[in-house]
C-alpha cells in the first residue's frame, strides 16, 4: 500500500551545508506523527522540504505516490500539504479574518471554512477585524493553524505550536487536535516537549543531527529510549 | 492673490507628481523593486498618445483605451519573463537592469521621434478654465488631472483593501515566501502588481502628454519628482504619496513665484528638509516584524 507521504533516503542541503542525511519517513492516512529532536536537529528543515520551501531536486519524496520534488511551493500546497510554520509567520498587514481567508486561496473543497474554523477557535471570530500583530501569542498561533486548515489539507504540518506559550494555552490549542483529526486530516507535529509529543501522536520519529535516531509507536516507546535518541546518549554508550 | 494662485497651481501640479509616484510606490511596496526606467515608461506612454492622436485625430483622452491595456499586458509579460529573474534579496541587479532599460528606451525614442519637444493638443480643453470663485481660476486640464490622481489612488486603495487580489498583494509585500505556502504563485502575483503599476504609468503618460511638453530625455526628471513625492509621503501609503506630490508641487509653485529659476530648486530644498527632519516620511505605514 502506498503511504500518504513517503520520503526515502532523503538528504537536504543549505548550499554546501548538509542538514538532513538519509531520512526515511512516512505518514499514513489519518495518522498523527510526532517529530522530535533537539534544537538544530533538522525538524524545521524537514518540514521545509515537505512544503517545497527547501527544494530537493532528484530525491525521493511523494504524496499519494505523486513525486513532490519537481513541484513548486504553491503546487504542493494545492495538492494538500498545509503548514503552520515555526514563528507563525502571519501577514502583519492583514486582519485576523484576512489571514484566514488567504489560507483558502488553494480552493480545495472540504470541511474547513471561515465558519468552521471560527467555531474551532471562537476568539478568532471575536477578533476578526483586529490586525494580526495585536493578538497574543496563543491567538496568533490559532490564526496560523486556522489559516492552514482553510486549505482543507490532507496533511497538516505543525511546527513548534507551543513555542513561547503558557502551558494552559498550549493545552487549549492541543485540545483542538482531535477535532482536526476527526475530519480525516493527517498531522505531522514538531514539538520540543517530549511528553506532549508522545501524548498526541500515534507514531514518533526522533531526529538527531539530521539523522533519524528513533522511530516507533508512541505508546510503545520507553521514556529512556526516547531521551537517549533525543540527546544522543545511545551513541556514547555503544 | 498671486501667492494664493501659486499655491493652488502647485496643488494641482502635485496631482501629476502623485500619478508619477503611485506606480513607483506600488512596485517598491510590493516587490521591493526599484525601477529606474519608471520615468521613461511614462514618457513612452506619452509618445504612444502622440502616435494615437496623429493616427486618429480624436481627443487624446481616448488614448487611454488602447494604452492602458497594452501597458498592463506588457508589464505582466515583462515581469514574468525578465524582472522575476532579478527579484531576490539583492536589490542591485534590478537597479542595474532598469538603469540599462532606461538608456535603451531613451535612445529608442530619440531614434523614433527626434529630440524635439512635443505636445499633444486636447483641443478646446487646453485653453478652457474653471473659476473657483474669489478671482481664482484654474486650467481645466490641470484640474481634471488632479481629480484623476485622486481617482487612481482611490481605486488602488479600494483594490488593496477590498478585493482578494489586493489581499494577496498585501500579503506578498509582507512575506513573499509564506504566500507560496498559501498555494499562491509569487511570480504571478508580481506580474499582477507590475500590471497594476503599468496601468498607472499609462494614465500618467497620457495625462503628461496633454499637460506639458515632453521629449525623449524627459524621463529621469519625472523619476526624480516621483521619488521625492514617495519619500516625502512615506513608503507604503498612497494617500501619503498624493500629499508628497502636493507638497512638492506647492514648493515648486512658490519657488517659481519668488523667481522663475527657483521652481525646481525650491522643490528639492523642501524634499531635503523633510528628509532630514522626518526620514521615514510623513505617513509611513507601520509594519510589524
Ligand atoms: N536557512 C538556513 N541556512 C543555512 N543553515 C540553516 C538554515 N536553516 C537552518 N540551518 C541549519 O540547519 C540545521 C537544522 O536546522 P533546523 O531544521 O532549523 O533545526 P530544528 O528545527 O530541528 O531546530 C541547523 O544546523 C541550522 O543551523
Ligand atoms: Mg525548528
């Protein structure tokens, strides 16, 4: 069976600097997959590769069996990959509602619309006409997720949703994840907090210095095993 | 009375400068692209008006009908084929290429039309005047020109504020990379932005042809006035650009009143003073992060 998304032996470069080495990765329909790893491990780089922001010509990366490496960013978005990027990247000259509307530019049919997104995050309806720069960090994160949902993606990428947010707010945001998954959307979430990552994912990958150091079912991986892969103690021990 | 008259004429002249400046402001605002050939494109549109009137003999305002769409199409195609290759983090390639383009355009026009100063007649409109009361009269042409500047800027602002494409252009101006994640092709949006700017250039060129004399070398000074109007008004605000044009026009009008030779210099002096006192311009748009 073909996976929804599949990367085989994937390398990625910034100029001469190699950031990813032989990454084997897949996501199946409806799955929630966590990607963890220390700062600089290459998590954001991997998501940039998936969206086309960092091109990897000639490599093996496919969505529903279709080669993504020959497509441009906007074409990949049109095929159903949407991202809430690291640092949110909202459009400062657009209001909250306009930020959401522009997410629907790909015109993919599906359950998500202005109405359903504002139902998921009611505060966004209240702040519809506010400039996005005047929102709190948590509200901005909701806009970023809502904007990605407006594309009705098959695969939703969440890069460090909890960065800089208070724990209560992080909990509020993660509480919406099951509702998003209910619609059949698959999710890849990048998370610094290992406990959080394990709790909300079916499977988990750990990146270490650009290489996958661990892969498995989130419920079956032990805490020690994960920290070893995360911090790289496994290699020292062997 | 003479002074009041000089101010009124200056305000009206400012409308023309604002038209020159609006296209420049759009290109820079959305694409961070400096077009040194901007003034030459305006003059080219003016020569286009001349050709059109020579061929048809109708009122030169009709020249808007062919010239606006032609320039829009040329702007889109030129952006897609040439300028998009230059847009990047570095502003220098676009400056070099448009500088070259400026020289090429000037020479082509020189070749085609000679160095003679030209003027297009709008018939009875040329000499008609409107009374503003209190002994003040203004020429119909400068008055219509000022109204068109306001109209053009109002339409552009409406597009940016109310339409989907305007929203996409503002987003592109904020963050062209993230716009791609929304499924939008930056190259196409840049093309649209250039087409819009070219429409304004076309309008400015046709009105320039009716308002004043022009010759193949008239572009760079138009570019200079446009730059000054944009910077006085503050980058990113089209109404600010209109005000910048008006301030420049009034300064020139008052300068000319003191001494005819002072006209251009007075404009530059006011520009310099504002640049020193308020380098961000009068109405800069505040942009987050
Ligand atoms: N634009 C870039 N140019 C060059 N190197 C980069 C760039 N972005 C990230 N890197 C490098 O790539 C590596 C992985 O970074 P990143 O993917 O951002 O890590 P993470 O998201 O896991 O913290 C780091 O060593 C980082 O310094
Ligand atoms: Mg990161």
